[in-house]
């Protein structure tokens, strides 16, 4: 229930004015501290990790964040009346403002929707649509399929895109003879100058609809919400764009549909970082493991693997796990490597026996042994 949820900004520990970069850094810090791999069998930690991911999912998306700032958790409550995409048609003002989408047909606005760069009076390719999809680090690495909702312009089902009512057809414009353009001549100080411009009678379409289709108002197109399945290729990186040809807005006068351009946003991982096709990981070990050598379990995007670190491993040492990185984009085989940087944890809150054992070690190494009150172990120095 929405009323039981903590504020998403509070979950990540940021202010409402936090930048995207600050939110990303806060997410990485919180998620890393509560990652289940570092806290096995800790149910409370697992619940916090899910809460952190839910908060980041909303606050990292510009549109979702705006909805959350305005409506709170109710914006994403299926019983809250907003729906998955929030109120309205994604910034188009709802279907009641359909005329604003196309603009004034006779003033050239229609051409903007369908791609005004095409030749007037002939088929025009539809405008491309842009969308974003968010995937996890692992989904970007191995590929996945995502369903997205888009609003696009499609041919009117009643008139087939002609704009004319059933039983009628558009007529050729008598002014431009179907070309959509007219030549004008103007007298200037440099002489007579001729120019081509859109025909004002037909708005550059080359035809006139005398009996408009009641469903689309003579425009030949309607706006509809559609669910599109997007295949995310393995190895894609944050900010890259996938082009789906023919999935954009409908063309005009028989022109092809535009394209759907989907930009992929990859959520940062609490443990891993990406550098090209390499995966980077900082792995904490104990002082004893680093000094004596050990076999440790290391998280990878494929699951945990065993890594043997030799005796005397120094902080900052880097080990390579070959073939455990990101698959190469658009390649049937081949992957990058994972690089593991060793971080040595200094023990805290040691008990008396542990401190004494460490003092014995220091003596064996001929090191100064601080003891008693006032020392780094809470005692006095031995003389």
C-alpha cells in the first residue's frame, strides 16, 4: 500500500533538489551497503535492497520523478486513477487536444507531424518517435526483451488514411493541380523574383477533402497508444539507441511510417562498474586472507566464482577473470574480462584476545607494540 511506503528521497538519503548524478551516487552507496551477496540470509537487508531499487527506478526516470513529485506514491498505484503512464497522453494533453498535435492543416502544421522535409504533394515519410527504456546491468550485458508503451500517429481505420468520408475520395486541388506547390513572382529592387511555396488552398497536400471523415476530421490519421516489444541486444551500453524501422508515426499520402528510436538507460550496479566491455569490482578481504593467501568467492555477472589470492597480496592488487566481462555488441561470441581490485578491511571493535594476538604478531615482526590506555588499542605503551 502506498501509505506504508517510505519517501523515495528518504530511502536514497538525498534532497528533493538532488541532481541525477547525486541520485545515482546515492543509489550505488545504499545498494552496495545492502547488497544480498554481501549479507547472505539477512531478510531485512534484502527488503532494504528491494526498497532502494524501487526508489531509484522512479527517481532516475525524468517522467516518473515528475509524477512522483506531484502525486507521491499514488502516481504508481494501479488503484490511484493515474495508470502506468500517469495522467494524459504523455505530454500531448489527452485525446481532447488532438487538433493541437497536428496543428493547423492549412498552415503547414500537418506536415510537421508527418515529416515536412519531404516533397510537397506526394507521399511523405512519417516522423520518428523517441522513447526510453531502463534495464538492469545484467540485462544490458546479456540482452533481454522489454515491452514499452508509446503514443503514435496511425492511419485512420475508417477512411484508410485518405481523410475523406466513406464513399468519397479527396479531389485534386485546382489551384496547384495536385503538386502541393505554387510558383509566385514578386517585383524587387533587383528585378522579378520567382519562388515556390506551399499552396494555400490545399495546405501543400495537393488535394482537397470536401467530405471529411468524421473520425479523423479529414486529417487521415489518429493517435493511438501501442505496446511495442523491444529486443535489447547483449552488450548494449548506457545511452545507446536502438532503431526500430517502421514503428514510428504514419506517413502521409501513402508514405512509409517513421522509425521508433529507443534509448537504453542502464541502471548502475551496486557492486560492478563497466569500462567498455570490462567489468570492474572492488573485493573486500580480511588482513589474514591477504597476508596468508586464501581462496575467496567473487561475484560476477554469471554468478559467484572462486579466486585464489596468493600469500602477501597487497591492497589495490588487481586480478583478471578472463571472459567474465560484457559480451561484445553484435558479436556471436567473445566477451571482455572482469578485473577484481583487492581491498583489505581493517578490523574494528576487537576483543582483548584478538588485540593480544595482534600485539604478538607485531612483536614477531619487530614492530613497536602500542599497549594500554592512550594507544591505538586503548592502552598505555609498554616500556
